C-alpha cells in the first residue's frame, strides 16, 4: 500500500491544503490521495482571526469552532490523528515518530505554525502571563475574564495587541498597553495613523505606556501589580503577552532541514528535503525578495495551499504572492496595512 501524504498541523495551513487537494482531485476526476493529518490539538476547524474579535461579539470559544474535527475528517476524507504530537522526522525512512506510534509518509507537509515569544519577567505572577495563539489559549483567557469587568495589561502594541485592546474594551473591560516603541503599530503604520488609532481607543478605556517594558508582575491582594521599567505601576487582573510569534522550526531543524527564522522553502514550498514541504506561520519563503520572508497571515496561507495542492498532485506550481494587504481588526479605527511582501 502507498504511504499517505502526511500533514502535520490542523490550522489554516493544514486544512486549506487538504481542501485544495480535494478540490483539484474532484475537478480533474482523479482518485483521492490518501492523506493523514496529525495534530497536537483537537483538529477542530476555526478561523484564528476570530480570536481577537470574539469578545465584542460575545462569542464563546465553543462558538468559534466552525467545523468540528470529526466532520472535517469525514468530509475531506482524511485519517485524523488528533491530540498527537510529532516528536521526530526520520527523513531517510520517510517516517514520523508520534505520541501514537510511527507513521510512514510518501510526502510530508509541515504546517506547524508558530509559538508566542516569551520574555523574562520577574515576580510571582510572571507565570500567569497569557498569550493567545490558538482556540485553547483563547478558552483559557476567556475563562479568566470570567464574565465580569477586568483590567488587562497587554504587552505589545502591535497588530494582535491593538486588536485585543479594542476587543477587550468593547467586551466591557479596561486595558493598559505597554510597548517599548513610541506609538501603536509603530512597525506597520505612519505616526499620524498611530495617533488617530490611539485617540480613538483611549476614550473607550485603553491607557498607553510607550517607551517602556514590563519588568515584574507581583500578586497583591488578588490583583497583579505590573511594574514597568520607567517606574510606573499598573494594577491589573490579567496580563496578556502579544509581543510576537516565532516559527516552529525545531522539528525540521532536528531532522536536518534548512531553517533560518522559519523552515526555508522554495517557490514550490519544498524544503531542503524534496519529499518535505512547509507553509503557513512555520515557513520562511526564501525566494521572496526584501527582508520580510516570514508571512504569518491568512492570505499567504491561501495562496501557498493552492499552489502546494497542485504540486502534491504531480503538477508542480510555484507559489506567487500578489499584494496582500492585512486589515487590522480595530473597529474603533479600522486600518489596512500594506502587503508585507
Ligand atoms: C489572535 C490572532 C488574530 C489574527 N488575525 C489575523 C487577521 O485578521 N488577518 C490575517 O491575515 N492573519 C491573522 N492572524 C494570523 C493568522 O491567523 C495565521 O497566520 C494563521 O492562522 C496561521 O495558520 P497555520 O496553520 O500556519 O498555524 P497554526 O494555526 O498555528 O497551526 C499550527 C498547527 O500545528 C500543530 N503542531 C505544531 N507542532 C506540532 C507537532 N510537533 N506535532 C503535531 N502537531 C503540531 C498545532 O497543534 C496546530 O494545529 C491572526 C493570528 C492571531 C493569533
């Protein structure tokens, strides 16, 4: 029996690749390729961007799941190994070692995503700093918000930090945002647009602390005292870290694949091993000119998955990224930032 195409991950990159494969097979009346999808989480399908606008819409974590894993695997005809971690890739044997045993592959697709960057913070409350990069992270955050107004200190005034700030205030909470930069979204927009965004969010309950960082977080009478490098102190109930993501490269690196900031891929999304492909937040598109080659957004995933499906079905198709503007979900002052390519 031929080994399947094995996809590791169940985020947008993984499920979009499956969907595109099945679409192409149906269009060209091809036999279905066996596909096994292995993921450390439940495999439920949800749109990750909804995590940072769910509070305003009063949507619970369960309501964000658009298609449960069982339904996805049935409709897409894949063998799903949910709640299964891949520990090792054996490129010579074309096999992955997982928490549920070994799985052979014909081709392997790495859709491993990225992990929140953590910075050291002193104090006994530092281990309760949350970040939200998955629906289970959001469920934990949602549970801590507990349906009553809270004051949330957000580390990071980038895209995700600003989106959560806006969503939290619309959900009835107040927010303090801390960032070493001099203004909101400093890496993405010009100064006057930052100032407009800040001025729209301030009256809704957002306080800004620029040019400083969180140094310590200490529990004090059921609250958290967040101490900043400039000597200020914020009394908060929760701390959310939104200081960025780092592509998950370790599995690929340990297998001897070329990695840099992400898993380096060619235009065919092929890694340094011709049987292994990568896309989404874990990938580094080595062929894209300019310095930003990691593209942790929805549109690049959609383009990459379409091209990859064709390549996996024997019609090599280089990925082409058009202009891909990103909409910042700050309804107080909606902004679209230029394509990161
Ligand atoms: C709060 C938030 C809001 C966002 N909003 C927007 C937006 O408005 N517009 C936009 O363009 N982008 C947005 N993004 C970015 C976008 O959602 C991501 O780029 C995209 O969802 C990434 O998908 P992915 O499949 O590459 O990674 P992920 O969704 O992170 O999936 C990674 C998968 O890999 C699995 N995995 C990892 N390691 C292993 C292992 N060893 N074994 C088994 N499984 C493993 C994980 O369990 C997971 O299933 C947002 C991101 C966040 C966090």
